[in-house]
């Protein structure tokens, strides 16, 4: 959001677009029943939905990575690949 405001005030349309894109990525949501696939690598988790075109990517600390995997195992549909 800040990048959009600053871009507008500075007259830089590229910064406005970057700010709007960042905001749209921040508002992504996948309901638990719609989780279709999960990929993990190091402490990065990518969650894909059957309906959404773009996945949600989460960077985790060592302590939050385990918590996230446990939540995915508990709430995502049974048999979801990658969990």
C-alpha cells in the first residue's frame, strides 16, 4: 500500500502498480477444504488450491515451520499431496 501512495505522490506509475500488486498478494486466502497440494522446501511452504491460479507461499522460522506443518496435517483434506 505504501508503495502505491508514494508512487502516486512521486508521479511514478510503476511504483503504483507494484504497490497494488503487493497488496493483492497480501490478501490471498485458501479455505482449508480447498487445499489441493502442499510443497515444502527448507522452511518454505507453498500451498495450492484447486480453484486459485496462484499459490500462497510462506517463509517460516525453524519454530513456526513445525507448527504450520502440524496445522496443515490437522486441517487440510485427508490425502492432500505433500503433507
